[in-house]
C-alpha cells in the first residue's frame, strides 16, 4: 500500500523535494549575500565617518585660520597706530 502510494505520487514527491532543496539553497545564498553586504556597508560607514572627521578637521582649521587672520589684522592696525604715534613724537621732538 505504501509502495503503491509512493509509486503513484513519485512525481509530486520529487517536485516537493526539489522545491524544498531549491528554497534551502536560495536561503543559503541569500544569507551569504547579506553577510557580504553587511561587511560592505560597514566599510562604507567607516569611510563616511572618516570623511566627516576630515570635514570637522577642515572646519577647525578654517576657524583657526580666521582667528589668526583677525589677530594679524588687529596687529596690523596696532602697528599702523604705533607708526603714526612714533611719527608724531618725532615731529614734536624736533
């Protein structure tokens, strides 16, 4: 009885087994792809974070540069005032 049931439904059993094997193989392949994509995403996230760090460093460099230029401007103004004062003192001392 079981042999006849198996023999009569051999094609259906084969299709069901093939389907199950195919689904399992796709699952394994997809799992591997997910792992590869996760690694790739981690690398890309590290690169993006590095770029953000570089941008922050550039912003800091720009701020330091602007502060330095402001100090130079102030020094230049002070030196011009000192020159004027020295010229005035020299004129008055003659």
